C-alpha cells in the first residue's frame, strides 16, 4: 500500500480500505469514478480490446514511473506508512482542483476586460516569482 501512495498519479483515482469486501470496494470506487466523470464531463474508455487494454496499462505504468521519479520518496514515506497503518486512503488526483477550476471558469472574464489599466508583468519577473515559490515551498501535496 505504501508503494502505491508514492506512485500516485494526478489523473488517477485510488481507494484503499483495509478489510473492506472486494465487492463493496469496487462499488464505492465505481460510484466515485461515475461522480468524477459526470462532474468533469468525461467518459470511460470505450476500447475494451486486449490490445487496447495492454496499451493503456503500458502508458499508465510509464506515467506512474515518471510521477514516482519526480517525488521525494524518503520525505513522503512516513505519510505513506501512516496511511497504511490507518487502513483508509482515498486518492482523488487533480480532480478536486480541476472541478473547482471548471466551476469557477464558467463565470470568469479576462482581466484585461475588467481593468483596462492592468498590464502583464514582465516575463523575467514571473520567472523570479516561480523560482522563489519553488525554493520556499514545503508543501508535499500532489496537487
């Protein structure tokens, strides 16, 4: 279980409940998946061929491996072990942020339209801000 935690992916959903019957776990996961698909306006993969399945697994493994390599595994391991001992974990990936972004985006207008005096900051200022945020950030969340 701890290994799954450090290999989590922003586009993946995971549900871990120790001792939960497999049928109930599947039912809860499908309910979550259906809610996410409805809110984001996406659908499940329609290609159910063996070749399509193998290609999707290969692609997911590649993405998970990349996500794994980008993590501070030693820094995240205590949290992974805590979750494993707790016996419950629900990973929603980028879904909450994406749902919020889409909900807010329906009512947003470009800033230039709202304030004609607004000017975009210089690109080098944006780069400096990004570097300052990266070096000062202690947030270990995935997104």
